[in-house]
């Protein structure tokens, strides 16, 4: 849990050690890998015929850098390693180069032996009660009874992703830890029932916990978008970011929706006219556009590392495609 966040923190903290830059590619599958390299190629001014060409030309350019650089290969979680993944992970193209590599993966140390030198593997653990307590105090600004916060951390399994989402929720709504837990337990029960109706019977409690905290924040985004006069605009922007296969989402891609983006495979989206009207209104106003993005960052569904780019956790992108997660 939190492996990508740890890689981001490392890259930011030690960025001065990498004068040639920090480069990020998603290695979840071949499509995300090639999309990442195509995106990098465009940013680096590299002409390429396709994804594979972009990948190899970009790798060659990086290998020619005269000063140190960092390459992060994020989310290498697939059960099998494809030829493209193996090509990237191979040390051959990095011999006698200035490239440092960080690989993030959900693989256990035992199952990583075939790919990595496990002496350099760092395991990610859940937060202890003390660590979780200190995090929640700092993140929410609420300094209540230690036992109350520790019970809260224990209920959420010490999971960093869940605690971050919960902290954003509590901070924005100014609710107590007890009030959040009451709502969390109710939402978790409803989400478990909805998932079972969809055929998900054997999901871990950890995954359900994280999904519940995200569901609570997504519900708040829908409410705040309506409450703050944006209609469905903030929700639609969130869904747009989720379907764009880029590690960073440039704000310049947000537009008024022409041609009509509210049809999928020829099928009309429910309430398409209302959604389109709200989106047009928000995207035609600089203030409303900023407001829609701010709502998303407010509830920690997206991060704004740079002024013109947004990032969304890949698990959020997956969840937003689930029928039980998105209900207008």
C-alpha cells in the first residue's frame, strides 16, 4: 500500500540528485507501458511511428544522458512479465549509463526472485497505531484523544490509502472520527452488498476498506458539484480523467465536449443533455473550471503536483468504471 506515493516522495526529495530528470512509466500492462513511452516521446520531442518505436527511441535517448537520471517503472503487478516489460527491465540497455531505476510492484519478495535482486526489495507495511495516529492528527488538524484516533486507525486496518481518503473527508466536512466511522460502517455494508450482487464474493477486507473510503469521497464530490452550482461538471471531469490513459492529465485537455463525448459505442449516456450543458458551462468559465478541479483535489481523488497537470491513482480509475461506484 502506498508504494507509488513512496516513489513520488523519493523522487521529489532527491530530485537534485538527478540533473537529467525524473521519468515515469506505468508498467501495469503492455498498453499502459507503450502509452507512457509515447507520452514521454512527445514531451521529449522524439518522432516515433508507434508505441514500440517510441519506447526504444526514448530508452536510447535516456541511455545517452551524461548525468544521472531516475526512471520509475510503476505498478509492475501482472502475473506474467511480457516481452516488452522484460525489455524495459533488462539491465543490458542500461549498462554504463547514468540511469537509476525504481520498480514498484505488489509482488511479494518470494515471487519477485525471477525478476529482481531481492536484496534491493523494500517491503511496504501497514501503518502502526502510533504512525496512523500521528498521520491523522497532522492531516486533519484534529488533536483529539489518542485512544479514539488509534481505534479509528485500527478500524481502517492501518492502510495508508484508506487513511488518506478518510483524512481528506474529515478535514473537509469537519466531522469527528466517531461520525466518520458511523458513516464508513454503513457505506461499507452497502458496498459489500452491491458487490455481491455483481458477483464479487471473495474480496479481501483490506480492498473493501479502501474502496469504501474512496466511495465516500466520490459521493461527496457529486454532492459538492451540485451544491456549488456546477451541476454534474466536477463529476464529469473526474470521469474524463479516469478514462484518459496518461500518467499525468494535462488540464489543457479539458474542453467543452465537442464533438459529443457523451456517447459510448453509439449508446447515449443517461441525462446526456444535462451533463453536456453543465460541462459546457464549467469549461467556458475559467473560474468554474478551477472550481471543478479544486473539488476533486479537496477530496484527494486527484493530486495537483504541477499547476497544469493532475494525477489520479490507477485504482481510482478502475473503480470509477464500476457501476456500483458511480451513481449520479
